[in-house]
């Protein structure tokens, strides 16, 4: 990698780590990891939710979403898990905005 780009990327990474969004994500990740079982169940929920989101739409999609929520109601209702999921979503949205911002300014098709 070009040294100037690498230097800028390191600074950019440090700037991202200094945002409230990233700090909240890291704090909530550390909190949920303190309960191994909750962290494992939350990861299962995240994976199954992701699979539903990227899968082909089916006639029973709403039923499958309802079933996922029913199966993982304890995770959804847990404040630590909920805080983590919200913080993760906020961080992912921020990273997506950054990616879109950079890509829009490049001649990339």
C-alpha cells in the first residue's frame, strides 16, 4: 500500500475509534461478552436474522421473522443484548455512510 494512503488510513481509523458511535459499540460489546451464554445466543440471533435479510423473499418470510423473534424473545428483551444490537447497528450504519461517501467521490463504477 502507498505510504501516504497507509498513513491517512491509520489516522482515519484512529478518528473512527474516537467517535461516540464506536466507543458505545465497544462498550456494549465488552458488556455483553461478560455473559458468555447471552453473547452466544445474541450471535445466533444475529446470524439467523442476517440469513433472513439476505435470503430470497419467500411467501412465509413474515412467519419466519415472527418465529425468529419468538425463539429469541429472551435475547430481544435483555437490556444488555438490546444495547449491543443497537450500538452495532449504529456503528454499521456509520461505516456504511463512510463507505458510500468515499465511493461517491471516486470514479468507481
